[in-house]
C-alpha cells in the first residue's frame, strides 16, 4: 500500500485517540494532536482531497492556538504554509511563512527558521522577486542541512529546481533535480519522486528537441509513480505536463484521453490552480 494511503488511517486514529483524552500534559516539542492533523492535511492533499486537507490544516492551527505552545504553533504554521504552497496559493503561504519565521526567531527554533526561510523564498519568487527568492530558498536549505536533518530535502530541492527553471537557470534546475533524485535513492524518501521526474521531463523538453524522447519518458515515469502511490494531486500534474507535450506534437485526442479521466476523478478543490489549469487545458484540447 502506498505510504500516503497507509499513513492516513493511522493519523486519523491518532487524532481520535488524542481527542478522547480529557487532559494532556504540556509538550516540550510538538503536540501530537497538532502533528497528526498537520500530517493528515498533507496526506489528504497528496491523495487528491485539497478541501479536506485545508480543513485538517485549519484544525491544526486552531488546536495550536488553544494550547498556546510556541513549538506546536510553529509546527502548525509551517505545515499549513506548505499546504497552501501545494495548492499554489502564494498569499496564504506568505502569511503563514512570515508567522513561522517570527516564532522561530523569537524562540530560537532552528528547524522552523530554516524551513520558514525556504518557504519565504518561494513566496518571493512567486511574487516576481526570483533572484531574492532563490537566494532565500538556498539559505533555508543550507540552514536545514546544518541542523543535521535530512528529511524533506528532496522536496526542498524539487521546489528550488522549479523556481530556478522558471527564472531561466536551467542548468542549476537540472543539477538540483539530479541531486534530489540521488537522495531519493539513498534515503528512500519517495513522497516527491513523481514530481521530480515531472520536473526533469519539463526541463529536458525545454532544453532541446534532441531530448524530447527522454523528456517524454520522464513524464511517463512521473505518471506511473504517482499512480502507484495513489498521489492524485501529482498524477494530475504529471498528466497535464504530458498532455501539453502531446498537444505540441499534434496528439490532441491522446492528450485529452489522458487528462480527462484524472480530472474527472476529483470531487473537490475545483477552485485550486491545478484543477483550474486542467479544466482550461481540456477546453483547449476539445477545440
């Protein structure tokens, strides 16, 4: 069973068990009720439920506020910030990234400072400040690694690679994707693997016509990985990338037949950027 699918029932059980306890001791680190809700929000987004994810994320924020526990509050702010990043909602991610950095600075939380810096860099890049954003993201990744942590690094590098690619820094973007994929193989942390292959495919497609065949292979691999992991949000992105490639090749029917079923699978989140883009692309392909 894919990790996200397997994790969600355990996270939901953790929430139920936490809520069943009338009193909880004060936490030195993150509160388990907050942590379960935060991770459940991520899992729900991966699995294709962006509205349910948003609800769990808000629950994490509400519980953290009730506890008035700074570390748990930073935990909730950052996890929900990344959720908004996944939903491509830069203004909401900005608000939460700033809150994370403020708490991390006030209480000297190096983990949250590093993570907040990386995310704030992404927000700057989305706002058009690409050079400053890339510098902030690199600073965040360096600070994160300096703590000795290795988890999430493929995700950080994937997002940085996408920003570099959008800024015209294709060589840096390709190097970051290669580094992240090597880490995936080394650590077994595969939650962002499909997205990495999608990015690799798009970068190869943009680089030269001689690499279009390899680009298409990468996009097929991204699609297969997302399907195997039941990561519907990444499946949708991979299907859109491959459909756009086929559209450029004149294979409009094949592109529509690929994208329509995955778009049709979704039952919520139709106001999110990914689903709006998919709807617009399907309309183009039908024309």
